[in-house]
């Protein structure tokens, strides 16, 4: 009986390790434009508080950023700046909630929001979470999202976001 209790506690701890994460780490972003085959690479620092604050401050190219503060999404990418209220712009609301849900481990909600199926697999010390659209993707949604975590500490090491318009962003988290 004691052995079963320890296994259940270990399982609950393991689930909790993936349920909500905080990040303060460097990352590399590789963007692939599927139509042209063109790739670009950016480098930056990611901070996520586990709730509704995410900042991705780019060091290469310097000055670019993507910030979520509550309902506001602030972007400066490739010289294009915008401050968007996600409650007023549905497409931004979907992207905001998908990112926050993926980072916090609320994969079921991310799948529901994107009209997608969710699968979770474990292999070679990694947990892979795949969210794949069932059909038509909502505007601003993703055809697929793939998240990779180390089982040893629950740290996300990779996030791949494939947009409905054919852009794939791969984030390698260090």
C-alpha cells in the first residue's frame, strides 16, 4: 500500500511539473517561409511568469520584441510596431491564449481553441505534446503546435508553431 501511495505522489508531482512553468532563459527562433523556402534566425531572451506575462526581447536583431502584458500584445518585429488589445482583435486573442496555454501546460485548452487534436508521448527522456488541427483552422490559429520537454525537470526545450498561412516558427529554448 505504501508503495502505491508513493507512486501516486510521484505521478502527481510529475504532472505538476508540467502543469505550469516559469521561464527566464535565452532562445533561438528559426522562421521558415514554406512558400519561398526562406529562413531567418533570431536570438533573444524569454521571460514567462506562469500566468499572463510573456516577454521575448530579441538581441539579434536588437530592438525587436514580442510582449504579452495581460490583454495587451506589444510587437516590434522587423521594423513593424503594434500595440494590440487582444480583447478587441480576435486573431490576436487566439495567438495570445495559445502561446500562454502552451507555455503554462494547459494543452487541452490550446487544442480546443485551435480546433485541434492533442497527443502526448514520452520517449528517450522527452515528453512531446502535439496539437494538430482537425480541419479548418480559426483565423490567426495554428495548423500545428509541437512542444518538447525534458522529463528530468519539465523544462520546455523546443516549441514549433505552424501558422495557417504557411509560416513555421521554431523556438529552441536553452
